C-alpha cells in the first residue's frame, strides 16, 4: 500500500485512515477510533485519498525513502 502522493523527505511513517485519507508522519502515530494521529508530537501531512479501507488499522508502515 502506498499513498497517491509522494511524501516529503521528513516523513518516516505513513498510514491510511478508515475514510481513505493517507497521512505522512515524522514520528510513529497513534491509533484512534477511525484514524491515526500524531499526538501533538512531530509533524504530519496529508498525502491524498484513495478508496476507504476496511483494513486501515493494518496500513501503518515505516517509510524509508531512498532519495
């Protein structure tokens, strides 16, 4: 699974919310009821949207960019 837009260099984690929104995070996010959040630590950025994902809880992944 990958987001529709390439994350900036500072992004270290990516995840998809239940509604299909993709986000990039500078620190590992926490899970809420239907989305991920940064818990006021680090930065996050919207990376676009794809179809809603019933398995969104399994979407969190470490992002290692080889740029």
